[in-house]
C-alpha cells in the first residue's frame, strides 16, 4: 500500500470518526428526533409526526446515561416532554407535564385542580374537513370566535368525531387542546402530592393515555428533553391530505401543513 493511499484512508477515517462524534454530541446534548408512536397526545400530536426534542432544555446529561452533568430549567406545567418510561427504561414516552414537585394535584369528574385551583375548559365545536386543505378542519363561525390564533389549524384525522375537543387552561395559565371520548371517558378521581424531583404527566387524549394516573410519577433523571417542533409528518390513515404545496399524488402520505409546527 502506497503512502498516499494510506493518507487517503486515514483522512476518510478521521472524517468518519469526526462525523460520528459530532452526531453523538448533537444527539446527546442538543436535539434528538422522536417519532410519535401512538394516539395518546392527539390532537396536539398525531401518529406519524416526527419531532425534535430539545435535550438541553432541562440540563446536560452524559449520553446514554441518566447522570446529569448540569441542570438548567425545571419542567413547567404544560410542557410536552419525552422521557424514559419508569417501568421499562428501554422505551421512551411523550406526555404533558401537569404538576411539578410540591403541587397538590386532584381530578374530579375529569376536571383538574392544581393546589386547590380549578382548571377551566372551553368546548370547541369542530367543523368538517377543509376542502382547500384536507389536512385540517374547516373553521366554523363559532370556532373562529373561540379558538386562539395559535390553535386555529386543527388537524383532521379519521376518528375526530368520536371525541369532544376542549381547550384546557391550567390554573397557571398554560393552555392546550385535549380530547375526551364520547363513549369511554376515563374519569378516575384522585388527589396526590407530587414528591421532590418528580412530575405528574398526562396525555392530551385523556381517555386513551397510559400515563401517571396508572403508573405514577416521572423522576427527573428520566427526562430526556422538551418537545419543540414537528419536522416531518407522515399520514398512515387511508385518507387524503392534499395541500397546495405539492400534489398528493407526488407524496400521498405527507402532511405538509404540519412541517415546522411548534408544539404547544
């Protein structure tokens, strides 16, 4: 093997090692991709949404471990977080933080109370599928009056008529959309005090979410980061989702309108 050939191979090896190290650093400390696997966060997140998770939001951890090098912001009520499932740490979950350490959280008849303060709920009358953009629902006059601007593009999915959709506002002022089942409401009343360094999380699809109501709190060391935005969305339902950007015949299962959408 000539010296020049050896140098070429060495340069490629250095570049490959550098790229791998950079990828490990980015994924370990900055951002991590995550694919939504279930309907537990509908209507905020749909199955097939691909999102970025800000690993740096709550601190820096040693990659592939639960050890924190530094801790920054604490999760706030209303944050959507990705974490390792406490009962099987080979699995990642995504849910919304409802209560933080020291809170007294209660639920009665489907209504959340945080430190004895009642959350508010605003019912949202949904329209039909928008013919101009089949990825979303058309705005009704009543919905146009009620829905804040940041929630206006309500996603279309096959089973949306089986649910009541509400704008839930926690006592701290954080608002987000949730949905409740017409036929199978999961109204398990409870009251719990949140221990130090633990968080109570719930899915926005309240009646179809395996969350803290069933298996308990999320320890801080299990947090992986905050969900920030959608970078790709693939529609696996047998429905059309055309949009003016590209013909649905070109990429039939891509939800173009969800690209870059901030997760609220």
